[in-house]
């Protein structure tokens, strides 16, 4: 703790932390639009394309200057972005292929120029090799001031043109229809991405800068469905990764700041991937497990109902009980799994066990009737799909009755009669769907009760 206090009291450390915070914030916000515009590789291409611009700026200026370097990197990055657009527009080459061509071509030119500079004896003065993997510790007050101005400018433009950028990403045709200059907006977005990449080259480096543009946006996507919330979270994740990576690299000796920042962003992404409430893998696994439990339980109830209905039609008896083998013949599943779920249904009071036989209780008969009726109505919808269209039942409310009109439901009931699929074993005359667990069942099972 004392080390952290001393770290934040150090002026140079505060400059570095501030620079990385603003870098993560601006790149995270712009990364959302780059992600939806499918410019995920654009940041990587621009970062690699910026290297020859930095080298040429040093060769012309003769000494290290963050302002001159940013100018050279911006020009080279814009040329690279324009080349990508032109290659895709005037040839049959796809955008991802054109990005790969520009990325490798410009980066090769940058490495050649960097080698030439190193052979001239000026490499030690320029420190250009730090732009490959970043060297955040070399940031000084003037560098952070430039980063701050550019970062705040990018954030201001983003929030001023938020609606227009949203249209550019999701519905550019509508934007053109209402008179917005979508081509100019697309060029502006490319320029903003280039600037966001350029200000991060010294801290994160050419090789890893694309990660700062995309990883926070992808992580934020797991937490929300709305672009507003995603942009906010992406900026927070990017800034948090910048601060956390800087602090961790300062705590551990000889640990490069840029890669640690990227690793911090990756850690945030992994947390989002596994633990996000709706899209996370853990939440999906829990929903899948619940759905599987629901389906197996309903299949067992329906199997018991089908067997009870058959016997009821033959000799008016529906509580004979059925073995696990008989249930397995109707809906094959692993017998141990079926036994385990039968025991759960027994604990819920829906089935009872008599020796090796299982039978529905009155409460279970009501639930089994509801499940069977719903399934047979859905069968009619599938058979007459051309008449009624496709119906997608939600996981939590999978009853046909909740998704069709009363007239359609009446038609489906008539079709059940025509196809002799109407459930014949009813627990009582009125099915109370809203209270499936009530115990006041006084009516005896009847044949062909009302649907």
C-alpha cells in the first residue's frame, strides 16, 4: 500500500498513469464503432502503417519530437486507411485481404527504414525501437499533454456526432436517405481511429495497439445490448486496463508497461466472457442446464400421461403405474438420468413410486395435461405452418396459448379433434394455468374435458 501511495506521489508516474488512462478511455470508446463497422483489423493495419511515417518524420526532422512523430504517423496511417478503401472499392479483393496487404507492406517499409536509421548511428537518440512494443515509462509531461488534447478531442467529436456515427454503423442507407454525408462520416471515423491508434503507439506500441482498440469494446458487448451503455463500459474498461497495467508494471521490476496493459484488458475480457449476466458462458451454461432439466421433466410427465391416457381409454383406470423400461421405450434417455429426474418429480409431489412402478399424482396429472396439451397444439402449428406461420416459443414461457389469438386457439383445438390428438385424460373440468400447484382438486379425472 505504501508503494502505491509513493507511486501516485511520483510526478513521472502520474504522467504515465494519466496518459495510459486517457489512451484506454479514447480507444475503448472508438473501438465500439470500429467493432460494429467491422473495422476490427483497421486498428492493427493503421498501427503498422504508422511506423514508416514515424521513421520518415524522424529522418526529416532529425530529432525526437512527439508532435512530429504523431504528424508523420497520422499521415502514414491515413494513407494506409485510404489505400485499404481504394483497393476494396476498385478491385475484387475483400476488405480483410486488403488490410492484410497494407499491414504487411507498410510494416515491411517501416522495418527497412528503422534498420537504416539504426545503421546511421542515430537510433540511440531517436528511441524509435520503442514504438514497436511501446515504452510508456518514457512518457513525459509534453507527451501526455498531446495525448490529452487528442483524447479529449476524439471524445468530444464522438459524443457530438453520436447519433450520426450510430447510423453509420447500423443503417447507412437510412442516413443517406435523410441527407447525411455518410461518406464524409466514414472518412471522419477512419481519421479518428487513426488518431486513437497514433496517440497509443508510444505507450503500447505498433504490434499491440489494435488490442486496445478492440478488446475493451468486445468485453463491454457482453454486458449490455445498448450502444450507449456499451460505449460507456468500453471506455471504463479501456481506462481501467491502462491504469491497472501501468501500476502492475511499476510494481514488478523490468516488466514492460504496454504488454501488461494489453494483458489487463484481456483479463477484463475473460471476466466478461465467463461472468457477464446474460451473454457470459456461466450464465449460458446455467440457462442451458435449467432448460435441459425442464425438457427432461416435461418429457417424463408427458410419457406418464400418454401411458395413463391409453389405459384410461381402455378400462377407465389411470393409476396403474409404469416401469422405467416402459418410459424408456417412449422417449429413450439414459435410465439413470430418467430415474434421477423421476425422484425430483416425486419430491415435487408430481409422481409417486409403487415398488418399481411410477404413476402420476393428481397434481402431476394437472401439470402433465398442461404439458401434453401444449405439445399437441404445437404439433398442429408445425403441421399447418403455411397457415399459421412460424412460432418461436420463449424458453421461460413455452405455452402456445400465450402466443396465439383466441380464434387461432379455437382453430387449433378443432384440428386436435380432427387428428384425434385431443388429450382425453383431464384432471378436472377447468384447467387453472395460473396456479398449477394448488391442492384444491376436487374434480375426478374426466374423459375429453374442455380445452
